[in-house]
């Protein structure tokens, strides 16, 4: 098998490079919008033309997200991420070599397929690798990698913009955009190579009846290589029971997605990804240059870069606090703050702005001139908006959908949730340039309203999931308790681990779960005795802990 990395943080950090590719793409476009090389070479794109170029990437991502579950379920989460990396490299080569809008869009669509696969499967892989205590933290690395990708990509683009006489030079050469678009391939190459040294998901291995590998992987990940570690035994038993239950009920994964109790979760996951787009954050990332120009800021490229630094810096505390603070409060507080800041920003522009006197500028129709305090207020609201998103919805929007589904449908359900992200990303990327030009400050009011609707929706529909195992999500969502009343603290896994410690249980490859002689063993799913007991999943028997090699 060769050298394999089993440190959970290292595994999830390398896998998160897949999220970094999404960030690279965002900034590779926002960074070139203000350069003469890009404008001249691609025919001064604006409005629907620029929207089409930008939207080609999320259009590809939609295709990638919808296909990701088939690849991940058949070939493994690990292999799916490697396939995504290869696709990204091909897309980067085509973008860097583009000779017009058509080839640029083809390259962006292909790169987008990679981002769709990676953004769906990386959180699933991370969630299935991590212990429940730090699951939110390590899955949030996906969002942090996105912010790093945006920041690094933007500064590469910012540096390249000075090639050929600078961004304002009408004769600037094409190297200003070819260099950063080519360099984007480097992180994908690192991702491709590093994945060879990472383990496969133990839950995927178990789903393929590769029980011995699943046990050994769990032991290396959560038990320092000891297969008889109580925590490892407890988690192994939970996984086995969940898979046994799914097989006994023999419901196809597609049919299971449409079952009423599961459809509610699928819609919730899709809604969270939808609201993460309709909150307005990606507009701030894609078109921040336009926003700064409209606010009357002199060096909009440099001013925009500060926003990306804020995004990186303030995602880190969210990563550290998410497992302690919780997913639900993050979404509620984030929606309220973003709504408030967008209303303020829109009000400032409505009060102090006026139509752009430069009719030749097809990007900006509304500007603030002669009111430096108002201009600074718009910039401050933009920065605070990014800070609010980075500390709340940014990490949570990837973590929550990746953990709320059963193993059998997890990849498919998360791919649908991520597809929702890309549908709205594509719509917004295409529609915002003409929307910003046509209704200017009113656009802020629309997105502020979306945040208000997200606040209400999450209050009513999103229960807390921190501290629960992936196998306990059925109890969280099917208890009948309204989301706003909370769920009982603690985890079934902790109780099972204590009982195993008392009983001296162990797993022998090929022999299943064994208890010390004379000990009846740990309780069933909720600490009940095995035999004729019934759990949330149905009858629990001794077969529960017998692996099916």
C-alpha cells in the first residue's frame, strides 16, 4: 500500500486544495476585469457578454456536481478528487491558450467541471474521515481553501497586471492574463499527487464490503492504529449497523432521495447552498472591481485586494469555533448581519449616488462622486459584509449539507445540494453585470431581502448538528422536535464507547465484534441489550456487529 498519511488535519487540508481551485477561478476573473489586455483582446466584454464568460465556469460546475456522485460512489471519494484535478489542469491549459471568447469559455466550462466534482466530494470525503468532535472544523477547511485560492490567485493576477506597461496601458500584452490562468494548474497538480498518499474513506470501503480495510483505516485515523480501541470499535459498529439497515430495507438511493423524510433534508441542503449564493457574497468576489469603481475609489484593484485578505483572515476563527458555537447560530447571525449591511450600502448609494456621466463606460451606470464619507461607507459595508460571511455562512454552507445525509445517499444528496449552489452561481454570474448596470443600488436591496428570507428559513428548518455522528442524523431530523427547540446534547457514540470500555470488546478481522468471556456486551443502538430490542433503525440483533467480508 506504500506510505499513507493518517493525520486527519493533514488529510483534510490536502483534500481542501480542491476548494482552493474554486477560489483561484473566482479571482482569476475578477483580477483581469480591470486590465487593458483582457478588455482589448476579448472585445471589451460587458453586460451579457461578460456575464456569459463568467457564467461558463459555474455552468461546467453544475455538470460536474451532478456527475460527482456516480464517480465517487463507484470509484471512491479519493479517486473522484484525483479525476477532478486532471480535468482542472486541462481547463487551465485551454484558458491560458485561448485565442478568443469561445475557447476561453470552453476552458472555463472544463475547469468548472472539476470545481463541481471537487466542491461536492471534498466535503463528503472530509466528513467521512473526521471524528465528530472536529468534523465542522476540518470540513470548514474547504471554505478556507477557497478564500486562500481567491487571495493567492488575485495577487498573482494583480502582479501580472503590471506586465506590458500596466493595467491601463492600451497596448498591454496578453501575458497579463495568460500567466495567472496558466499558474492555476499548479495547485491541481499538487492535489493530484498528494491524494495518492491519503486513505480511502472508511465508510466508502464499508459500503463496498471491504470491511478489513475499513477497520484498519478507522484504527489509523481515530485509534493510533489500534483496532481494539473502544472509540474505533464504537464507530465501526455504528457504520456497520447503518449499512445493514440500509441493505435490509433495500431502497435504491434514488428512490430514497424522494422519500418524504429524506426529501426534506435534500431540500434543506439545496436551500443552504442556494442561500449561500443569494446572500450576495460571490457578487462581492466576482465583481468587486465594479463595486469599488462605482464607489469612486481610485485604485480599485488594490482596494479590492483588502477584501480578499479579510475573507481569509476571518474564516480561520469560524473554523476554530464552528464545532463549539454550532452550525445553526452561525447561519442565523450571519443572515441578519449580511441583510443589515446590504440595506445600509444600498441606502448610501441611493442617497449620495447619481447616474454615471461617462456614457462610454458600459460597466458602471451609478457612481458616487464628491461624497468621500459615503464612498468610505460603501467600502466599509463591503468589508464588513465579507467579514460576516467568512465567520458564518462561508464554512457552515459546506459543512452542514455534507453531514446530514445517510451513507447510502450521501454523495448523491450532497451533489444535488452543490448543484443548487452552481445553478444559482451561474444565474448570478450571468445576470449581475446587466442587473448592476440597469438597477444599480436597488440590487443591494434585493440581496438584502434574500438574506432576510434565509434567516426565517433557517430558523424554522435547520436543527443543530454539532457533536453528533453521521449515523445519528436520522435521529436529529426525524425526532419530530421543531428545529428552534434544539436537540439533546451528547452523542450515542460516547455512550457506546464507554460500554465497550467496560466490556472489553474487540474486533478480529474476519471474526467480527467480540466481547470478553462472560460479558454480555455493550447495549444496542441506544445502550439497550441486544436480542429482541428495537432501535430507531429497527430490530437490533447480534448480527449488528458482524462484518460481512
